[in-house]
């Protein structure tokens, strides 16, 4: 039985659909994450066949996420376009400057724009929400420059409201862990390469397969700094689990493995930026 939601939240969802319907047609930047899946679902309800999904494939985007994106669009009957957007080929990106996300988003929106134009789509939409306003998000500069729509922010949705409505609407990502591109695991200024991206991807996949939930594996040279939910620390510290993680991380190429005592939080690499 579905739990009841406040009428105000249900009304906000109707307002979201009306807002999206006003676009006439839309291309949703779709990563298969919590926010973009919710946005794509609402766009499908609002515009029916006048919505397409565009997913960027790259070495910083895990295969599991790409496969989930494909499966969801097939299930929902949504036209799905996959564009190759290799961030490491973008000038300056691999050196990991503080505006790395801007460089990536600029490239992404150019490619989505090309697809939208070819398919006679009026607008492009992305899934940032109100909670994204509180962190360092240089990618939002590209959103503004390209005139990209941000319906969830524009109507005023928080992350928790998106999760609550997703559960109510039976959207499968309602309890999915939050995800960000693997490049966000590197300290600013540390060179990003495909080998290290693969190390991080394998390490995070291992922890997910072991039953850990919201997590990050941050890479500092040859050291892994694992961020977990504090309530999962006891599980991690069980000797058999801890040693198994250490041995596998060594296989992946890490020399040292550490557990962050603060635990998981979004944008921890931004904590060193002087605002």
C-alpha cells in the first residue's frame, strides 16, 4: 500500500508536468540517476512521444549506469540516444581544474543540442534540484550559458521530495544511491586518466556488490579514501570484510586503503576550495 503524500507535494508534481508541457517537446539529459529518472518520467507523462532521452557514454560513466539507462527507456517506450562524450579529450579536463564540471557540461550540452536539433526538439532539460544550489556546482554555469531548462529547480523540488514522489509513482530509482561522475573522486589538480577511473569504478562496484549503499571511493595518488554511511562502519570493520576489501583494492592498483571517519557526503572534494 502506498503511503500518502501531502496534497501540496502532489500539487507541485502537477505543476511540474504543466511546466514541462509548456516546452512542447524536450530532450532530457538522462544519466539513470534519481533526479534525471524522475524528470524523464514526468516529461513522458507531460509530453508523451514528444520527449527523448540523451545519455552520454564515457570512461567516467560506469557501464552499469549506461545499462540501467537503456533498460529504463526501453521499458518506458522512450526514444533513447547515446552520444559519445569523452571528457579526457576535452582540452584541460584531464588536469582536473576547479571548473572541470563546467568543461564537461559544455561539451555534453553541445552534443545533446545537436541531437535535439536533428530530432526537431524544442528544449533541453537537466535534472538539478534545489539542493544543488548549496554546493560548488560549476556545471550550472554551462546550464545558464546554453539556456538549458532545469524544471526541478524551477518548480522548487528538493532531493527528498523527488525520492518521496518517485516511491509514490513506483519509479525504481526512488531509493537508488546518489551518483556523480567518477571524475569527481579526484582532488582538484590531480591528473585524471582512464586507468585511475577504472580503479575507482571497480572499487565502488565491489563495495556495492558487498551490500554497502551510499558511498564514494575518493582517489589520492595511490591511496583510496572510502566514504560510507556511518551506520555501515561496523560492517566495514568486520575483519573478514575489511581484509577482503583491502586485498581487492590492492589488485585494482591502490597501495593504501583508508576509511574516512566523517563518512559519506556530497562534494567532499570541494571542501578545500577557498570561496
